C-alpha cells in the first residue's frame, strides 16, 4: 500500500504544473510547511482524489518530513445527494475524519438555511473563519486564525464573496419582515469589502503573523465584480498568498497589490479533481502546485487506497447509494451543461449552460412548463449542475442535476417584467452568470455587441435598465412579447420569491402556486410520466432547439 501511495503521489507531482514565486525570506522553519487546500468539493468525497486520497496525500507529505495543514475554501457541503439528503451533516463528518484544520464558508454553505449552517459550524472539529461575514454589523465568525510552527506564525484570513447574498437564497440572510440582517460588507464599489479584509490582515500582522494567507471564495468570473480575487489584491496590502475558490478554475496568477508587490494566487477546481499545495520552505520561499488527478475515471478507491477516511466515506454513502441507484429513465444521447467539444487552456470542459442554450437546459425548463401549465417557464443555469450521460438515468442523476431543493412556484407577471428579467440575467453574456435563463414557452435574442445598461444596488440586486436593451425579439408561444400583457411564469422559489441571482423585478407579483414540489421532483415527473421514461430525439442537439440566439454584430442597415 505504501508503494502504491508513493507512486500516486510521485506521478501526480510529476504531471502537475508548478507555479511559484519567491518573496523575502521570513523566519526559519525547521521543516517545510505544506498547506494543502481544497475548494468547491461540492460533496465529491468519492470522486477523483476523494476524501480518502486527500488523506493519503497528507499522510505521505508528513511521512516525507513536512509540517502540514489542510484548509478548505468553501462550498464543501452541498452539491450531491449525500449532502442534500443529510443537509450537510455527512459532509462535516467526513471533513472531521479527514482532519481539516480551517475552513471558510462559501456561498453554498448557506443553502440549507442560516440556522443549519450555524449548527454545522458547531459540529465541525475545525474553525470556520470569515473577515467579512456579518450580522447587524458584527462579525459572525473569527476573521482569522494563526498557526505557529518553530516560532513562525502563519495567519489564515477568510474572505467570503459578497455575491453570496444572491447566489445562495437571499431570504436566509433576512429577518421575518424581509429586512437584511446578515451581510458580507457589500457595496457598489467593493471599498467596504476591501477595507474589511484589510483590517483583518492588519490585525493578524499586529499579532505577529510572519505570513498572511487569504482563504478566499471569490473567483475570477465577470459576474463577481467588484469582488474578484484580482480586485481584492489590487486594493489591499499585506497578503502573501490568496488561495481561491468559487469559479471552479485551476489558474495561477501573480497580481500586484496596492503597494506594487506581487501576491500569489492559485485555485484548485472542483470535486477534488486537484488538490492545491502551498509550500513555505525552510528558507522562507513560497511555492504553489496542483496535485492533479490524472487517472481518468478511476478514483483513489479504485486504485486500492484504504484508510480510516475511506471507511468513513463508505459508511456514509453505502445505504444512500442503494436508494439512489434505481433506474428511472433512459437517454440515447448526452444531456449537457458543458460544451461537447471545446475545452479551455487547461484541457477542461467549458461550461456553457450559464451563457447559452443547452439540451439539458431545455429539458429542465420544459419540465417546469409541463408540470405547472404556465405560459412561460425558466430555470437559472446555475441551478443545473451536471451532465446526464447517454444510457440509463438513475434517481441519483436527477438529484445531481438539481441538488438545491428549490421548489416550483407560479406567478403572474407583465411582459415588461419578463423582458427585465431576461435583460438582467443576460447582462454578462458571453461571460458566465448563474442567473442566465434556460427557457420554455418563449424565445429571445441577446445582442452581445450592445453594452449592458442594467443597474443594481449595493446588494447586487436589480434596480432597472438605463439604456438600450440587449435582449430583443422576445416571443411567447410564437407571438411578440407584449410589455403590457399579463403572463403566467413558472420557476422555483429561489428565482421568483427569494431574489435569487438578484431578481427583484417580481416583487409584488401575484402568487398562483407557492412551492408545490421540489425542483428534482419536477424534472423526475416530466421525464418519467410525461415522456414515459425515454428522452425523445428533439433534445438530441447539445446546443438546444434555437430558443436563445446570440447576435454578436449589429445587423446591416
């Protein structure tokens, strides 16, 4: 077994790209300190490296003579049925078994409600930290923790994206009257957020920290502005390294802070496809690496890794897997959220469901249209999480597509509200946005050459459209959208009732159906009852049925 683990670790180190930069040598360590970091695991405890492989990597590094720490950059407890069906508790149990030292809340740590997050925080054997998560203006968590090795102090500061207010369920951050009581130091410019993080960094330095590591759930997506990792670095000083999550990327960068000094940034993807590693060497030099999982569809368990963590994972998932393995339908072709051909510069599949129509997007939207009887239906691209591959479709597949437990609602809206919602959620196309709408019962064009003129408040909530609409030629049932006409709209409570993704344009709308069934049940009923358990050929095109058309250039006059 030791030879196998050594081989796995050696192969991964050999194949992984190394990115590092040097800084002024700090106080001497007697052994290298290796900080392993994960992010956006989304319950993928039995995928790729898996929790058992992560544990094995740490054990191997310690056996090689290093100090080690293990930290997580958010979004661990949500994303798979094993998390959904236990409201995150099983994930905390696994994190405890692996031996995490520090974690920060990502936006999806709150998906089971604020009370539940606070319960899980107490169950964790490690601290959650965040320098910008507040209730009534007071920090909910400690802003940082300091770890000491050989007299060398290393501070870990937490930063949670202020976009959490719209990328989790907004009502979880409000009181019973709809007033905001929780927040993330959000404002229009990002200045309040930058200042909050800076204070924590300064306080950690004042406490004697020789290194300051920012554990961040910020990402690099356009929709995250002004809270992207690079914007934070450019507006602060005193941070040595930023370990990032949220956007599921694998990118390394060096960004100059406001004093002109380089700050190292590394992200490590999702589902334990990579394990991030920050090394603080005995001479004070810093380096970053990714331990990439390069064994294809195999997992660490498939390669024979067995340890106390693998036993904990097996115990947590065995009974659940029995229930979830039931076949409920069949498809002869892939139903996709990712581009079937294009990959990014790292060879990773490009996710398109948040910027363009896909066949799985059409299927999910059609399910809401069918089950509700509304005129129009839509689902946000961020709520459609995984592909369904050709072959048998199990209950597990359905739950993975819609893991959040949102519930179907139907409201009455005007055509103008429909237009505003389309405009708001297409504001960053061709960039990604979690609110991008996969639709049924209507078609529309996005003229991407027109700059977005939507306006928003300090909480990233929609307030209006100041200029020309980039969404055009909207048709409902083949007829031009009438701004004055009243239509029935089906979606889920996150989008229609809870200001999810910043959608405020439906405030005051007449509620016809309130939370009638969960989103995965909507999809299951449509596939099994209406479609008879077989996905028909009209869904075969991975790019959908032409409901959403991007127009990149102005039509010739």
